[in-house]
């Protein structure tokens, strides 16, 4: 009976444990979590989502305060087009977050950054260019292009000295998306080093419509494999979404996947950025509590716990401080939803906005509890304590469970209750 450790992810001559911990914004996949994956010989991700905010929190910087000070005059204005990111500050924050993580890296694994195209930041091309270039300058091992088609992303860094040596990969949820990406980037004469194929059971935003349940990860992976074989393209494939046990991973690896990308199991690790009381909500969740809805202003469906405080919360848009989802014209669909409710309920202090959420503020405050479909199985991965809470896990324990388990078994941690 095979286990994950019988396989290796190969990049050139280098080999890695074929476990990739996926990026989880905003600082849910922390540097500490990614560093553990790298120390154990696998691949970890940090995320550059809301990096100014993350740099403030981690390194006591003042990026958000400075931006808010500059644009405070615009807070009551519904037109947010003037609220631009300072590109120098964005580069500085990215360099801080990534540079400090890479300085702390130990072991033979890799640390990549998850870079979402949907963070359009009121100047999509300019800000994405700065984010990717600063990440490469700061020594990141590679960039995973996420949440978007990224048709122009390679071109934004093709003249960077690390364009051909850094690992560059993309997340897709269909063969069509991959074909489009390959066609549009062919001119740069550089293939992605890996393709993460994310199925409908993943956490975060989904690359599917509300009919996500009609799709199946193994089928999408097989489609893509067949296409790559026919085109004689040798690109490592990394399935993601719903890989909950080592045995789940082995079934993909035996079918030719290069590695698996996992995330939900690590949301209850000590090294994960979620506050501990929120991690207990993940442990306790029942299957009925895990919902896919349209409240994200990105336009993508998103999976989350139904008891997330973000749902229905009508907070005033905070784009002067954040503004990561403002499109090229300074629009965000939450602003419109909020303004509609303000107009419909004049004088009401605490509004409820049901159809959209202020994703920046809610993710920043850990009030939107996005999660994978199998979150309801987390309770089977630890011990329930006398007070009804669950024992926290270490990233090392979860990683090694994926690496060595067989027979769909999940190793429980050593009990602290004795
Ligand atoms: C809490 C959470 C946050 C996530 N945030 C992101 C993100 O910011 N960007 C992204 O590309 N994927 C994100 N994902 C998706 C994961 O990186 C990963 O591909 C997927 O969840 C793997 O499936 P699993 O959670 O069933 O293991 C997130 C997943 C979770 C659970």
C-alpha cells in the first residue's frame, strides 16, 4: 500500500515531498505555516493579499494609516477612483513580508507566494506588476498566479532577471482556462513550471459557478493530463480541493499528479493565522453550515461557514484604508450594495447588507470564515476536550499525517488531556 512519501515532486533535478500547502489570504497561510512546509521538505505558500495591512500587523509598519491619512477627505464620497495605492509603499510592504519570510527559511522545501489577479487595487496592471516584481526581488522561490485568468501576468515580469529561474505556476479550474493561458503567454516563450488544478471542493473563491457540485476534480485533472500529453507538454499537475487524507493524495499521485495542494486541514494548525476562537468554529462546523454564496464582490462564488460574522454585516466601505478590490475605475460591488441600503433605510445606524460583503475589512478582521467543503471533517482530526473545544494541532503533525498515512486513516495528535 503506497503512501505520499513514496512519491516526489520533481522540479529539474530537485525533489520535494509532494505536499503543497495552498495560499490562504489574508495571512491565514502565515509565514510560520509556509516555513514549516519548507522545513519538512514540501512546499508552502504565503499570500500577498492585503500585503500593506499584513506588513503593518507583522512588522509594526504604518502603510494603512498613511493611506487613510492621504485619502481621508474621500471617506464619505461614493466615488473611490482617486484612492490609489502608492506603488513605492506597495513594493516596500511586499519586500518586507516576503523578504523576512525568506530570511527565516530553513530546510529543503520551497516557499511560494499566492498572487491573486482579482485584487485589482484600483490600477490592476500597475499594482500586479509591482507585487510580482517585488516578490521576485525579495527572493521568493516562486509565484502561484491565482484568482483570475492571468492572461497578461507573465508579460509583466518577462524582463525581470528572475523570470526564467523562479518557479511560476498558475491555478486553473478547467482545461479551457489553461489553454487560454498557454495561448496568451506563448509569446514569452516560457511554460508554467506547474499547474494547480483546483476542483469545486476547495476553500476560498471557486473557479466554478453555482453549479460547482456538477464538477469533479479527478475528471478535470484527467482532461488536462490528456491535453498535455497530446501537446507533448511536460508540466507537473497539482490537484487541489477536497484532498483530505494521505490516501486521497495517493490516488492522485498514482494517476500521474506531481503533488497535491491542500489547505483546509491546516486551518486548525497552531501556525495558521486564524485566531484560535475562529479555529474552534472550523472544528465544530457541521456539513449544513458550509455554504457557497455570492457575497464576495469579486464575482466568484466563495465557500464559507454560514455563521461567519461577515454575512449580512453592513459596515461602511473602507476603501480609503484598504481598497484592494476596487476595479480599474474605482468600483466595487459592495459599495453599490451598501449605498442602496443606506438610501433604503435613511438614518439607520447598523445596516444589514445581505447580497455582498466588504471583503477587505471582513478578511482583515478574520470575520469571513472561508473554508473547504470538508471542513466538517476537521473534528475527526483531533481530540475533543472536556470543555467541548478541540485540541489544536501542529502543522508538522498534519503534514506528516498526509505524508505517511495509509488506508484513509487520520493520525490523532498525542492527547494533551492525558
Ligand atoms: C481558509 C482558506 C483560504 C483560502 N484563500 C485562498 C487564497 O487567498 N487564494 C487562493 O488562491 N486560494 C485560497 N484558498 C484555496 C487553497 O489555497 C487550496 O487550493 C484549497 O483550499 C485546497 O483544498 P482543501 O482546502 O480542500 O484542501 C483558500 C482556502 C482556505 C481553506
